[in-house]
C-alpha cells in the first residue's frame, strides 16, 4: 500500500496534520519535516538495524521521530517511560534494538549507550532523505511490550496491515467527517495513543497532541478548539466530568464523542454524561488487536450498563464452550510475539480463534459483557498490572517468604494493587514501597502491605486470591 505520509501530502497537502498547541503542520509540511528527521536518523552510526526503540512523551518531536522511523522502513519499539531502568533494559535486550531514542525531557542521568537524546540526533547537519514509497501490509510497523501472567514482557508485533484494519473498523463505527480532529491525551507508547497517530495518517485527520493529561487543560481545549474526538480511560472521564459540573459553557460545536477504554462505565457516571450532553462510546480492545475491536455506542449505553458493546466490522467474536472465554478473529490481530514463535499459536484454538484471557457473556441481543480476567490482571488508571510480576520482584528480598498481590476497587484509579506479605520479621511499609519503586513502574507498586502468617493455598499449591480479596472486603 502507499506510504500514508506521502499519500496525504499528495492528496491533502494543505490539511492540518498535527498540532501541539504551539506548532501546526499541514501534511505537506509534515512530509518535509519527517524527511529532515529521516536524513538525520539514517546518517547516525548509532541508528543501525531494523528496530529503533523510542521513549517519548506526546511531543511534536516524538511524533516526527516516530514517523521518521516508519518512513525509513524501520520498526518502532515503543518503550513505556514509566518503567524502571531494569524493566527498560530487559525490553531493549529482548528487542535487540541498537539504539533507544529518548525525548530530552525523559533523559535519566544514568543513561548510557544505547540511549541517545533526541537533541543529539537533531544536531546532525545531514541532508533530508526521501521516505520509502510503500508501507507493506505484512511488515512490522511497531512493537509494544505487554507482560504475560508470568510477568515476562512479550513484544507484540503490529503490522501496517493490522493498523490499517483497526483504523478501517474504527471509522465504520464512529464515522468520519472533514472536520475531525482527535485530541491525543493518552500516551503514544500505548496502543490507545499510537492508534490515533496512525488513524490521523490513514484518514487524513488532524491529531492534536497534548504532553500529558491535565483535566483543566483538556477541558479548555475541548471548549475552545475544534476537537471532535478524545480517547479516555475512566479516571480521565471522571476528572473531566468533575470540571464540567462547574462550567456553564459547552464543548465546541464540532465535538462528537469521547472514546472510552480501560473498563466499562458505571451508571452514575453515565447519568452525568447524559446530563452534561457528553456522548461516550465505550470500547474493548487490546495491544494485540491494535486498539478497539468492540464498541458500545452512546445510543445503547443507557440500556446496556456494563456492556462493552458489539464487535466492529472485520471482527468476529464467540465464547469458548468450556469456560466462556472471549474468542476473536480479526485482521487487526498481531502476527505474533517477538522472539516467541510459539506464543501466538499457544493462544489460538485449533480452528484459529484467538483466546483473549477474558471471561464474558452475551445478552440476548448480542451485546458483550466482560466478567473478569482469567489471569487476575489488575487495571489501574488504564495501566495493566500483573500480580506475578510484582511478586517476583519482592521475593528477591530475603525477609519476604511469600507474597500475593490482589486488585481492589479504587474510586480514583478503578483498581489498585494490595500486597499480602509473609515475612520472617516485621517489615516497614515505607521500606517495601521504596524497594518496589526502585525496580518497578510506580503504578505497579502497592501502597498497602498487609502482613499475614501464611497465604491461603489450594491443593495444587496455588494462592487463593479470592480469599485475600474477601479479607479486604470484610475489613471495609
């Protein structure tokens, strides 16, 4: 297929492509800027091989750098900048990226090669370089790491074909207009953010970048700028609703909807959205499917509380007879996990259905409801947290004999991790928190550690997490 950057520069040269609040670039200007960055990339001896790792905020520099990587025929390895040095190191080793390009604002004093600041690359006086003519369907455009139930990171390989199928499915659900402008307040190293970038290129749509989610800033942008769509997780939506209750004005006339991921909406929040005339499209998706594959439109939200909706075009769903696990087929599905050739086949049924790890059910009209995760994943503020990963870190301590992590409901984050610890001596909670923060992303570190004599086990030696959750519920 055509290189989407070149195609939009050809057919919509004067259309606004990206806006970070300070700089606005048309698709023609975007092409020129990306070619300049591409020249610097290819001239750098550090940028060798097929894969280029990146750590960036939602900055224009990061946006241009990502498109330059794609435009030179390389693959982006997205690195979550919230991770610890140790976690980042494991992902760089696994991906075999020769360089990790780092937004200057995210630079850490202990970074050495293969880390490289954006500014160091930008200082090159290399000439602009022509971008590749084609984006091939089967070529891997991006790799995003997601932890499995064992805590070991797995690199999800996303092809150009996967991204294109996802964008087409989304457009057939949400529709497209000539005035669409998508506010990207979710991180572009997540599929929720990167998919907005890719849709911008495929649709010829403006992407409005914002460095990080600030509800006051976002509310102002939604009110004063021609934003049609914003992607949010429940925490972001609730913060924006809190502000709306105190405002007499409304969002701009082009505003169409909020696309909600990371969990279904509760009844009270839905009522608030209705009262404030804010359409919300709830969705369900994953890194492996390049974002949403199921959506609940605003018109159905009142009568389908708790549902994530119906499958989008190009997506097929069914439930496994044995355990009601949600199974799917879609051309947006990853082609595999990096360096793990058997990992994807292991998640497929004999007839090719992908096992999501989610337990669900359909109502009589075909609306899907997600009942829980098979693997006890915790979703906190839109971030996926896996108990085994946290537990393996804390078991490195000689004073921790056993530990189990469970997720409990949290009004602010949706869920939060709580730790039950078996130790051979009392351990201070601040010390445990500090230990975790040195080795894990901060959102993964429990803020509450409960010391107990022993963990409840079943006959097979597995921790019975539901009993630990019951203990927390009983204390509330």
